C-alpha cells in the first residue's frame, strides 16, 4: 500500500458546502481501509487530533481551522444484487450519496428515492440517519461497516446496534468520533413502489405526474425523484454553487420532539390553534422552522454577512461571513426561541475546532 501524502494548510472552507472555516494543518484523502489505518497511526505518532470528513455538508469548521489531520473519505465501490423480493445495495463510504440514490432508481429499487438530492457521501448517511420527505435511511440500512479508530480493527453493526433515532445514531452520540464508517449495506425493494408519505410531495406528484401514482419501477421512482428535486431546489436544499442560498448545512436545527404535556403547554403559551405539529415516535414533533419564524427570524433575515435563507427558514446561510458570525446568529435564534417558547432547539451540523462562541452539544 502506498502511504498517501499529506497536504499542508488546506483551506477547509473549500471542502464544505457552507464555505466556512480556516485551514487544516494536515489534510489527506484516503481511498482504502489500509490507508485510513496508516493515517490514524501517523496522527497518533505525531499527536495530531483527527477529523473525519465526507462531503462537508453537515460540518462547520472554526475560523481558525483545524490544527491536526483531516481525513477525507474517498473509498469507492457500489454493488447491487437481488435475491427473491429483496435488493441488496452495498456502498463504500466515499460514494456520493445522490449518485447512490440515482443508481438505485435506475435499478428500479425503491427505499431511498425520497432521499434524492441530499448532499454528501454515503458514509455520512448513518451518522445522522438522514431523512427527507417522509423517508429515513434507517428504514433500509441492514448494517454499517466501520474501522475502530482506537483498535484499528474492522467491525460491523446491525441496524439495531446503530441506535438510530430522528437525526441521531450511535455515531453522532455515544460513539461520536470513535469509528470511521467504511461501508453501508441497504435493503431495497426490487420493482418497488415509491414512498409518497408527505403531503407536499403528494400534491406535487398529483400536479406533475399523476399517471405514476400506484405505479412501480424505474419510471415511477424517477418521477418521484424529479418531484423531490424540484421541491428541494425551490427551497435551496440542493447544494448548487450557482445558488447563493444553498451555502448552508441544510436545516440548522432539528424539529423538537415534545411530550404531550409539553405540547399542551406550548399550545397554551402561543394561544394559537394553527400551531403545526406531527405525531412522532415518543410525542409530538413541532416544526423548528415555525418556531424560528415566530421568534422573529423570518426568511431573508440578515445579520451582517450571514442570515436565514430567503427560501427556507431553517437554513442558515453564509453570504460571505465567518463561522463566528454564523454561530452568533444560531445562538441568538436559540436564545429567542427558548425565551418565547421555553424550547431548546438542537443544532444539526457538527461544529469543529475552538470558535470562541459557546456552542451547545448536539
Ligand atoms: C443544501 C443541503 C441540504 C440538506 N438536506 C438534508 C436533508 O434533507 N436531510 C438530512 O438528513 N440532511 C440534509 N443535509 C445535511 C447533510 O447533507 C447530511 O447530513 C449528509 O449526510 C452529510 O454528509 P457529508 O458527507 O457531507 O458529511 P460531513 O459534513 O462531511 O460530516 C458530517 C459528520 O459526519 C462524520 N462523518 C462523515 N463521514 C464519515 C465516515 N465515513 N465515518 C465516520 N464519520 C463520518 C463527520 O466526521 C462529521 O461529524 C443537507 C445539507 C445541505 C448543505
């Protein structure tokens, strides 16, 4: 195995969709598990902190950058097999997630079609159990292969062992920073029927490609993908260098899940029968976007060179500012939502490095 070379002083902003962050003192792209091992050993010898990086769409580096080794995952490979009425998609963690979705759709396999257009790499999708338009990746994950950063041994976790919940998993919580995800195995449905569980998606399909309702296979899945992409583009939720409002990490805050008692208290507090909500696993989910807007941070709100997207009130956008400016805005939103509604909004993206701005854990 060749030892990959380390680049020095690499601007991290160029490796993130929000385009924020100073330089990494050392940066490497790895294309094999052995290379990851070698890099981890080198980092340990030199006492460099290590940060794993995928597509950089859910991570914000500090303005000072990262004094250590950033390992960008470049593992490739995608393989699809069918057995009876099940399809198995094995994907290396460096594959572009949206290419994986497109690949599955071309095979006519359903299960991830609503996750079209989510930026980033396949290895990151288990980290926060990505979800959109009524689908979550945990519904299809069979297992996740990892390299343990401490023992350098490979392990495999079943779906259950990943501890998935809404935008969470063991990789983001209890075992944060402990594993490098190397491969994800998904179970799909060959000649599958698309999932249309989300009102907005249903309405869009009805207005654009009604003929595919109740259909199966590649054409139906392609139509769903087209609708999802259209809806996402409208909200600047597709990472697109031509769309300034997509210089974000997607949704900055998670939708809070309230107990029924907390929800009743919120209803009472806002005295608003129009308060939107959705049933959730363990209570009631309230759209964070609604809380953010009601707290006074409407679409297009600007604070210096950062702001709330004009197309989506949950996306904080970098219009040429700094990490500190963005985190200050996030804190102001969290503070105001807490003051007005007694709800603590949880952040979705990972913040790396010392920022000088207090950030709550996510
Ligand atoms: C415009 C836009 C729209 C978005 N829409 C959605 C959406 O609809 N739904 C949704 O859930 N998310 C959404 N996101 C967030 C983001 O795209 C996802 O969380 C994505 O899975 C992150 O992938 P990434 O490769 O960019 O991860 P990165 O940002 O590179 O990393 C995120 C975290 O995962 C860790 N990580 C990454 N790869 C690995 C690995 N191989 N092993 C171990 N740890 C790893 C990193 O260390 C870091 O802690 C959106 C983001 C943007 C910019």
